[in-house]
């Protein structure tokens, strides 16, 4: 097994109410892949070629990506959901 940076991933994303839920430890590459797959699921784009469902890590990544996508869908119109805000700052 190769060494990699480890990331903590909220199984139920914080933005969708998972502040105190379970955490999964993932290799940083698998964590990035999880969010890419989740994004593709949310947008109805193909994702199967990104994940090898027959490997233990591929199955786990796909499982967590599906939870992320379903959580976003379940809270899409919830006024209590956290919202991402982006600001542009000037040097003034």
C-alpha cells in the first residue's frame, strides 16, 4: 500500500447536517475522487468509469459519494441548510 495524505470525510456532509455524524478516513486521492463522483451523480453525468466497484476502496468511495449526492438532494430546498458564500476582497 502506498503512503498518502489522510483526510477526514464526514459521511453525512456538514453542509447537509452532518456536523456530529460519523467520520471516514480516506486517502486524499480517494477523497478527491469521492467528491468528483458525487458531483457527477448530482449532475446526471457518467461516473462509473471513475470508480472500480470491484475493489474495496472503489466500493467504499462510491458508497460515500452516493450518500453525499443523496444528502444534497434531500436538503436542496431546506431553508435551514448551510449555504456557501463567496466574497471578493480588495486591497482597500
